[in-house]
C-alpha cells in the first residue's frame, strides 16, 4: 500500500501532510511554483516515498500544475470536488480550519475513501481549455464595462476611457475566437468532434469549443451519458424535507462552466431541436415551470452530445428521440 499525500493548495504555497502506513504524519509547506514542486519531489524521495497517492481539491487553476507534475512523476493523483471534502470534514466534526488541518483532513479522506485516480487531459485539450476560459473572462469584463456605460458616467474623461476599453475587449474577443477556431482546426480529432457537435440543433461553434474544453475526451472519461450529466451538475435533486416537500432542482454539484455553456443552447434547442422540443412540450403540459424545463433540456442536450461523440455520427433526430 502506497503512502498518502494530502495537499491543501493556495495561490502562493501548498501545505502537504504525508500519511505513512504506520499512521504517523509529517507536515511541510512548499511554494506553489515549479521550484516548489521539485523540492517536494526531492523531499518525498528523502522520506522513502517513491510513489504516493496524492489528493487535492479541484480548485480551478491553482492546483492544476502541481497535479500534472505529480502525475508525470509517476504518483497516483486524485482531484476531488471541494464539496466532498467539506462534507467529510463535517462528518468528522472538524472544528478547526487551517491549511495544516485541511491537509491532514484530505490525507485521512484519501486513505479511507481511496478516491479514483485522475488523468490529465491531452495537451491540445488543455490548451483549448485555456483559450476558452480566456474567452469567457474577456466576455465577463466586456459585460461589466458595458453595464457601467449603461448606468451612466458623469465624467466625460471616464466615459471615454471605458469606451476605449470596450473597443479593446471586443478586439481581444475577436482575436481569441480566431485562435480557438485555428487551434481546433489544427487538431484533427478536435475538429472532427467539433463538426459532430455543431450538427446538433442548439449547439454552435462557441458552445462546441466550451464542451470540448471542459469535457475532454468524453467517451473515454465517462461510462455513459448519465455520468456526463452528473459531472455537469444538471441531474435533478429532490428535496423532500421540511417546507421543501417534493421540490426538485438541479444538483449543481459539477462544474459551473458547463452549466453556463449549456443554458442558452438549451433554450435554443427547446425551439429548434425536435426531440428536445417534444420533451419540453410534454413537461409544459404537466405544468412544469420554465426553469425546470430548461434544466431538463440541458440534461438531454448532454445526452445527445455524448451520443454523437460516442457513435462518431452526426445528429440524427430519430436516434435522439429514441434516447429521450
């Protein structure tokens, strides 16, 4: 049995706790830099931990470089949803929260639960993900500046500065979209998958790029469409306690980026994708609210996405209707 390495990641540093088979632990702190990663590897070798099961929370980009370093060094790596660790802390009646105690907690969780091993996405998918996320960030900045203009700006000099920034952001968005298209076109597998996705009514190039960036190789990573929907957090969650009797909502336990990417395409699919439109009409006839219908459309849209990517064939309304 390999030793366990619990990691609490932060922007500038990360705390680690090495949990040995004897039950003894050692706590160390390293810089969240390539030099810090190398120091960690040297320290592990000094402590005769040639191969460990490292576990850290999925905290966006903060831990991605470290997870990749440990994976390439031959260690087992698990990247766990922070909500799982938070719930585990509650189950352990943990009252103290520091970086050191969090690393201890993650190490104990990893030792007890043995979370599945993480495999990094191929380089071309990671590069696409960086481009898509940059595009998303630019869009958010543009919306904020446009909101400031719409609210009214008293000082002309400030208004001019905002207008110039809006023009700059619009140009950056245009250039980044071009980079995304060129990147996908330069990788045959991504291009083939993109072409399959845009054959689905409701999904255009921007959404296809976001799906490919966040899902990666969906067929090899997921055992079925339901698992994809769970990963995206669009499966229904029943709340049937207290005043919430029979209340159903989205679980929202997965990545928010996927839900944001699917929301407007689902609204389009409700109108123009025949099987999803039929699903929407059935739910509407049962008196379901608009948000619930859109959530169902998002979930079924992901089912169709998985279907076309697994089959390698463009969207077929008849097959999609059979799945739905």
